[in-house]
C-alpha cells in the first residue's frame, strides 16, 4: 500500500517535471538564421518531416491541435522560410507540407536532440528491472487519467460552481 508520504513525493516530482517541460516549451529556439522558432513550430516541422504525405487535418490530429491552428503556424513557417505548401497532383484540394533546406535543418536538429535525450534517458533506466518500468508506466497512466479529468472538470464547471462543490457531488 502506498504511504501518503510516497504519494506526495511522487506527485511533487511529477509537478516539477511538468513545470520544467512547460519552461522548455515556452523558450524559443534560434537555429542561426536570425529568427526564432517556438516549440509548437518545431513540433510542426518535426511532424512535416516525419510524415511528408499527411494532410493538414491529419497533422493537426497528430499534434493534438485544430486545423486552423496548423494553418496559422504553417503561414508563419512559410514566411520564415521553413515550410512550403504543396498541392496534390491527384486532388488540388489536398495540401501537403514540404520542408525547405532551413526546415530540413530544423527537423534534423530536433531529431538529433530527441535521439540524444532518449539515449541518455534509456541509459538512466536500463538497469531497472522490467517490473519497475511497467510500474512506472502504470503510475504515469494514472496521472494521465487524473489530469484529463482535471481538464474535463475545469471545462465543465460553471463560474458559480467551485471545484470543491463539484467534488462533493461526485
């Protein structure tokens, strides 16, 4: 059985990780071209590089954002010279994204960053027993469910209804 202290330590650690991830996401990257890219733009470039034949709606789904948000980012990235839109020869309504040389450099930078981070992370956990890894996955999945519930609660709570009262109704 989990002690309240263990649960508190685990939750505190996860909150610190989330805050660090948010800080990383907020910090733009300059790849040496004199313009900066947001984390969202880098992730769009990454998806465009990994899935070159995906339509904008599919890219939006992969990123977990709206098609309108993708369209706005694509326009900014086109202006910066990282991406260009390419229409399908079979159906002119279908638009794909193509990376420019600058976009390819950004894609490779991001791929290299993740390769290094994943290698380092794997080295950190490689000596852990498989059961411990599965336990960690289970814990993270529980946190994921609770965070999704938190999002749902916030979206479904009226202004006059506090989260405290929402919990009493459950």
